[in-house]
């Protein structure tokens, strides 16, 4: 077991704990006591966000004490979280051959970004398919592996109905948990449904798209790119944070895609980086679609966000 490199073990643990967090998200909803707290303007937290984060952080820090784990929600004391401890590891991930470049990575080199529930606005409004659990693993400030779990995805395997699925990605290895599909024939944009403003709309208009999909969550939008439902993800606003993009960016780039800010620069995921992705999000499953989108954004808009 200990001969398996830490990065692989961590990804395998992240897949298992994301599944459990997804069950917590469903359980809170079916109990019906959401315990909504307003953190800021258009920014909410529920009991599901809090409990799912406790589960993920308690479980990962118990197994990897030297890793720096940063979660979205404040005030998540780890005591009394034993009921949530998940020590399982996904066996398929454990069997992966670790890329040479990641074999020597140690716990102290890793920063994990956790969004226990991405798409909280949609969760409270009943758009449950948009909800995801995000775990992003970064090394040397770059996202190298990630997990997107969809607690409400409906899957039929043979005669069994299975709820929830877990998508993963690892640099130099690839992606799993779903079927990668090419982008649609005509340009389809995916963007926010609950955090728009004039600049966000301006950046959408310049793209000359056939269709604009407005859905919740950074995780769900990146999934739409990976599954061929949308061509580009455009969000010209500072609202997303590092925990929204670390996992999705790792998976998208493991699939050959690219996620940057609106200026075309990569975000850094070191522990001391500021949380907000101040200069927005621009992502695509192919490099040339990303370049196209970048070339359409007017300089004034880039300047406005970079101010
Ligand atoms: P959206 O695409 O609006 O669903 O947002 C993706 C992620 O960024 C979610 O975690 C949102 O909570 C966060 N986000 C985006 N815009 C804002 C905002 N204006 N205020 C707070 N959070 C935001
Ligand atoms: Mg989020
Ligand atoms: Mg969240």
C-alpha cells in the first residue's frame, strides 16, 4: 500500500470521500432542513455545504496530516467529525501507474482545494443536477488531479438505477468516470445562471454564439464541456474562487482542454494565493476554441476586470 505514491493514494481517497460527501448532500435535502446562512450578497451556505466539508476535511487530514487542505466554508472544527470519517480508497485509482513527474511528490508539496457543494444557489432552488462536490489537488501551484462528484446524476447500469457519479482526472494519465465527447458543431457557451452582471453579459455577446446555456456551478459547466454539451465556458466576473476551479481545471487539462482567466493566464493554486479568481474564467475542451474565445474578448473588458 505504502509503495503507491502519495498523489495516487490521495486521488483514490478523494474519489471515495467525494462519494460520501455526495450522500450527505442528498441526505440533508431529503431531511428538508437546509439551515441556509447568507455569507454575502448572492452567496449562501447550507447544512449540506457545512457537513460535506467536515466529512472531506476530517477524512483527508486524518490520512494525510501534512497536506494543506483549504475548504470554502469557515468554522468547520474537525472535532466531533468521527461519524464522517471515510478511510476507503477507490481501487481503480489505486491501480493507476503514477506518472514519473509525480512519483516524488510528498504531502508537504500538496495543496488541496475543497468546494464541498458547488452550485449552492441551484441546490436551494431545486436545480439538483447542477450540484457538484469538488476536490482539486495542486502541486507547485498547478492543478494536477481532481474530482467532480455529481450527487444527483441518474445512471442506469443493467436493471439497476444508480444515483450519483464521480469524474476524475490526473495529469499525464487522463480522465475517468464518464465518456469524453467532442464539442458541439456550432458554438455553444455555458455560463452562470445566478451571478450575472453587465460585464458578464458583454463578454457573452461578443462570442457570436449559437446558444447560451445558463447553469449553476463551475463543476457542472466544466462537465458540460467534457461531455460535448458546450464549446466554451465564459464568466467575466471575480465571483469564482480557487476551490471552484482547481479540481475542474485539473480534469479539463488532463482531457486536453484549457482553463484560464479572461486574460488567458493560468491561476496559481499555492496556499497563499488569494481565494477569488478576480479576472474571471475562460475554458474550453480544445486549445483552438480557447484561443478563439480569448481573441473575441475586447481589451477594455480585460482592462476592466484586471483593475
Ligand atoms: P456560478 O457559475 O454563478 O454558478 O458560479 C460558480 C461558482 O462561483 C459558485 O461556487 C458560486 O458560488 C461562485 N460565484 C460566482 N459568482 C459569485 C458571486 N458574485 N458571489 C459569490 N459567489 C459567486
Ligand atoms: Mg463553488
Ligand atoms: Mg460551494
